[in-house]
């Protein structure tokens, strides 16, 4: 990957903001960005994970180039604070990576609670909207343009690849990506999305690692285990000047999953269990899932009035 | 090499993602192909450069050498399958390995209006733009698989994804290239060979000049402005921006990316 003898750095002196930076794809991207010479402020809901990342960075240059803010991306003031911190600590923002997301509402759509639907959209869609809004404001204020990258998902493009509400939030991210790209082009701000396929993060396999590997062998053409660093190197490309003519795009990082049309719809890991449960999951935020077992006949709607 | 070219290549951050790899580039004598060959060479790759313009190829060889890489040239018409076979074997004989293939050679054809194109033109477009892409990918499998993987990048076009006046036959061939790309991606995944396509929008190449003449033969400056006005970023791509996407997709930075059709179009394809 980045074991080249790179003395310059592809993001030399760039200032980047990453949400959901304390684990998974966000953390791998943080590491890539630092390696390439950027200064990074990352936010995460999970303060414990964030502090852990800060401690793990060896003292010296790398430590000096990072700041952490505990935040909830669905709260506008938190996102404003994140951008303000980046500007005050490191200067004008060049790159914003709106990556924070949760698995959110799970279970059959007929059992999905409105609260769970809304809570999924609050983080995955409103969080990205706020990151684009305030990231763009910071870039416009400075006048130097920039690059915004959003984490969408193959589930935002194709049916059958993720939970019901989650997939809808990611489709919303893709729509925001296109329209923001058009609206912000005049300010030389590029907006793109990455669409990870099966990536082995705690959020990605949801604890069902072996089952996920088995499903990946069937539905994913490339015999490569998708790791956060695979997505991070794509984010690096979209964040750097290398991609200066790319905007409004959704780049799949999925081992060929979307290209594989014929066997696209296949039961996902835990599909059978998920039919029998309904509830809300919060990814790596530290918040415990609230899931209840569905018993046939128990739910009111199942009875004819 | 012009000073602008050198400026660009020295500004890529000194990355050497393709060190000691061998990359075959078709249509390498000019435009996107030349930029891709030089970009790959700057990242450490040895190049097999294919083109029908021997004179331009010779100057490319010396430019690649200036960048510290080796370059073997194959002169020939890409629509002659013997040329395709020869370029694939040169990679093996000259460098002993094949890691990357960039199918860039293509013709825009006459860009005739839909209703006036002749059958001969149809056949010629397939022979130049499609068949060599298919054949070279067939021949690339064995040498790449022997080295436990490789990467193929086909230059398709935004015309593969959208309709536009005057480009029906060109668009058809690029649509075919896009489809060959996803099918090869599926078939070659088990050999760890990744296959992707770059879909450029308008790029500053001789083909752009042709498009300008179709739009407004009397005022190409105005035509250029008209083309740029259809692009959210309000300009055309440089060949280096396409070459950068090619290098990314060839490199291990894209090791989990296959079967992707990547527009490099300044946002033009945002409008479906």
C-alpha cells in the first residue's frame, strides 16, 4: 500500500476532517492521510475509541498533526465545532470525509419503528448533510476549494445488500453527493462518494465474521478480504489533487460485487435471524443495540382488524 | 518532454506505486496514451508502448528513458490482431512479466450523424475500438495469472454511458468496451486480475478538436466554450487527469476495486 518511499506526501500540508474516525474505515483513512502529510481533525461518537487512537499515535510529528473531538454528527452544533476546531488548530480545511455511520434499524420492514427509521437517517443522512453544509461553508469562506468525500455503500445503489433503512440512508447520501457536486462546483469544491462493499469492520460484519466470509466467497468475485485500508486508499485518491476532474461520482470499492449482476441478490449474513428480530443498532458508537425478538402473532398489525 | 509535462510528473509526490512492473499501453504515441505511459513510467513501471506512429513512439521511448524506466515499442495497426499478439509477447520477452494493460487505442471515426453512417464505418469502429480490447484481455490472463495477479484499465468514455449527437458509433464501441470490462472483471477475479474502465468526458486531445468542428466549424473557440459549459467544473480534462486515474486503478491503491466504470468528467455524468 503506502510502503513506498514517499518523501513528499500526496496530501502534504492539507487539512482534513474525518467523522467516524476512531475505528474502521475512518481510522484507516486517518492513518493514510497522516502518512501522506495531512493534518487531521477527527470526530467520533465513541470517546473511548477516540482517546485510544490519540494514545496510540506515537508522540512527535504524527501526534502533533491530529486532534480528536467527541461528537454526534446528527447535531449541527457538534459539526460546526468540528470544523471550527480544524480551522483554529490547523488552518483552512481542504478535505472533509463524511464517514460516520451506523447500521441502524434492523429487522423486517413491516416491523420497523418510525423512531428507528428516523434515528438511522439522523446519523447516516443528516450527519452527511451537515458535514457537507459546514465543510462547504468553511471551504467557501477560505475560497481555496476542496474535496468532500462521503461514505455511501453498495447498499445505496443495489437492492438486497443491506438493511432496509440503512440502504435508504445510503441512497440519500449518493443523491446528496450528486447535487452537492453540481451546486459546489463553482466554488471549486468537488464532492464524491465511496461505496464500500463487504468490508471487515465491526460494523460491516456485525460480529458474524465467519458467516460474512462465507457469503463474500459467493457474492464477491475478487478473492480478497475487504479491509478498511482498501477503502482508505480510494478516499485518499478522491481527496488528493490526483482526482481533480472527478466530481459527483460514486466509486465502488467492492471487489467486483456490483459488477457481478447474475448473483447479486443473495441472503446476507444473519438474514434468517434478522427476520425474527426488530430493533436498532448503533455500530461502533458505544451505544448498546436495542433489539427485541419478534413472536409471530404478537404484533398487533398481524391481526386483521 | 515539455516543461509543463515535467512539472506535472515531478509534482506527483514521488510516488512509485508501479515500481519494476511492466505495463502495456496501446495508442501510446499521443494524447491520453502518452500521458498514461509517462505517468506509469514516472511511478517506476517499464512500458511496452504500442502505436501506428513509429516516429512519435521513438520520442516516447526516449521520454520514458529520461524518467528512468525502460520502454519497448511495438509499431502496428491495433485493428490487426497480429499487433495485439505481438505487444503481449513483447512484454514477456523484453521484461519477463506483465502486470498492467492499458487499452487506450481508439478512433473517434467520422462522427457521422446517426442516419448517414455507412456499414463500412460500423465494421471499422468495431475492428479498432472493440476487438483489440477483447483480444488483448484474452492474452493478458495467462501471464498475469502466473504472477498471481494484475490490473487492466480500459479507456471507455462518457459516451459509453450517455447519448450525444454524432457519437452513436463511437459510443456503441465504448459501450462495448464498458461491457467487456465488467465481464472480464467477473471472469478474471479468481486469478486476482482486476479490470476497470475510465470513462473520460471531454479531454484536451485531438478528438476534442474534431468535436469542436462538428459543433461550430467557423469558431472553434466558441465551440470549446460551449463544450466546457456542459461540464460542472467548467473546463475540459487534461490528459494527465485521465492518466492519474489510470495509475490509481493499476496500482495497489485500488486492490479491492474491480468491475468499476469510473467517469473522469468534471461532474458531467451527474446528469443521468
